[in-house]
């Protein structure tokens, strides 16, 4: 019995020390009878000096970071690194990419470049529709869709699509969908420039 009282006294002193670390906690109640301690303790551990209190279950990054769709049509060369940077998020464990490049042959003919044209208002709306469709089907965070206009030489990127998500399945499926939908929904005109002539 004496040992139980000693343990109880030690426990009560530890609880008092704990309470000194907790600020602005009005829900603490301690009744001090020998064997029945009734406590309502905070759900989080004591704060380290200089830190701020975060309510349990709330991720500040999730609250502050809004999902974004980045869409661009440009005559400038595309950078895989720059586009993938646009979709990075601390909430995501995956970035999936599709990079479409100009290859050097088409139907047995030697290609030297591709040339792309677009009616921009319709093309941008088409990509916004793809982004909206993706967000309805998969839990993704950020989407970036960049497309070249004008002349695109062999091996250069003509399109880059990047999607970030918490888990790989969502971003992989979203990128695959975006790639297929881009051809179906976005009015782009591509002209192959061959070594000897050109064809649309």
C-alpha cells in the first residue's frame, strides 16, 4: 500500500510539472484523492520553447497550399526540370510526367522538325477541361501542361504534362488520361517537316 502511495505521489508531481509546460489549457482538472485521479489532459505533447501550437489532425501545408493548374503555350524550348518543379508539393509523394518529343522518322520518311499551331483561346479551354476532368476522377494536387508552338526540332520536347499526387496511381493515371485527351480535345495543328518536303 505504501509503495502505491509513493508511485501516486510521484505521478502527481510529474503531472504538475507537465502542467507548467502547457499554456492556456483551461480544460485540466485534477482531483487529489489517494486512488482516484481524474484528469483531462491535452491531446498533444508539451511544446518545445519557441514552437507554435497546431490543433491535432490539421496539416498547415494542406490548409495553405491551394491546388493549381499551370497551362502554357510557348515558342520557347520546354524544360522538363522547370515544368516538374511547378507541381512539387510537400503533401505529395509522386510526380508523374509525360514528355512528347520530335522523333526523326514518320511513316518511313526522315523528319527534321515539327511545326505546331493553335487557336490559343480554344486550346487553353481544352486543357482547362482536361484539368477539370482529371480533378473529378483522381485526387491530384497540381497539374502543369506546357505545349510548344512553332518549330520543334528532332529530340526537342513538344509537350510536357506533369501531375503531383500523394500516391503514384492517381498521378500516373491522370497523366495517361491527359495525354490521350490532349489529342482528342485540344485543337492543335502539327506539320511534319521532312528532309525533302513537308506534310500536315
